[in-house]
C-alpha cells in the first residue's frame, strides 16, 4: 500500500464518523483502525483492569525474549476517540519490537470525562505496573509526557519514554507547521482548546526522563513543535533521539504493516527505546 492509498482510505473512514454521537463514532473509529490490523497469532492478550482502569495486556506467546517488566502504552485519538481495540496494531508492534508485555490503557475520554481523568487513569496504571518504559502516540503521547512530569516532580524514577508524534508544549498557530493530510493546524488547535484548562503546567524544556525517544511524521503540523522540544531536551544530560518518517503523515502508524518508509523509522525508534530500557536497568 502506498501512503496515498492509506490517506484516502483513512480519510474516508474519518469522514463517515462526522455527526455521530460519541459512542457510535468510537465504534466506527475502532472498525476503521481494525481494518488495517493483522492481529498476530504469536501474541496473547487479556482484557482486565489495573488500578480500577480497563486495560488490555498483550505478550509474546512464547514468553519475553528480553528481560521482565512491562511497557505501558497510551493510545491516540485526540482525547475523544481510541481504545486498546482501535490501537491494538500499535500495541502488537511494540510487543514484537521490544519482546515484552505491553499494557494498553483504556483511559477515560472527552467529552464525558476530562483530561485530568484521563491523566489519572494513565498514572494509576503506570504506578501499579512500575513499567520499564512508557509509550504514547499523539494525544496519548501528551498523557505520557504529563504523567512522567508529574512523577518526576514527586521524586519518583521515570523510565525511558517512547513518544509517537506527540502533542508537546502549548500548541499555537505561530509554532505549528503547515497543514497536512489527516491533520490540520485547526484540528490541533481545536483539540487543544478542549483540554488546555486542565493540562498540568510543567517546564516543557526539561525532559521528565533521562531517555526520550521520539518518532514523528514528515507531513504533520505537530512536527515543527516536536523538533523544537527535542532540540531543547538535547541540551540537557538526557539521551534523546528523533526519527522522522519520510513521506509519512499523522496517524500513519495504523498502516505500519503496509508502509515501508514507516517500518524503517519504526525499527530505529524501537531499537533505541529497547537499548534505553536495557541501559536503565533491564526488568527493573
């Protein structure tokens, strides 16, 4: 599949969700994302709760080939859509790349709940699991950043972070890049308006972990701000890396099995994250 075919199919699916009540839109979004998933027979799963929060645990059927410990994962979806079902493909890709159990968090969504509720859910699962890494994409990337900053302020150790086209800083029109397929500047600003009042304040120039690994897309208005954040983090003692997937767009990770350019960037991103997990104390 070429990226243009992915964009057209994904865009058509999103257009079909317009005007739907939230519950119906979420089901439609799950069907759209699941249409790209391969669902590997080598991965086992269990739907359960941790710290009172619904999660899906996924792990290699033949057992971890690396050390113990789990990776906590927070899905994307603009804080209004998404679940462990819609983003199962991403969670499975993490299991395969890192050879560890992944706990995919079904945090509460807007508008029924608040950003604070979503962050509380991610923090609760994180603290219960004591993960060897935390990964989030898009809106989930921001939740992971804010959860990590909260724990760092409390003096808790923060494991390596993997951030996939995350929302960083305070999105402003003057800081965002150009509009791109599947995500416009107006989309970003509208979603940010929904959560801005309850996003915790912390110093975005200070990385909350000593290991920060970022995957971004070439055509994504968020990438300009991501590059700025990475440049600031790189001026500290933290180990920081940035992979920009050539020709890719926001949400392209759903098409990972079909997009070679993304596969290359994903492989490098996961390799660096895996190295940091081991350096930070494998299996903590």
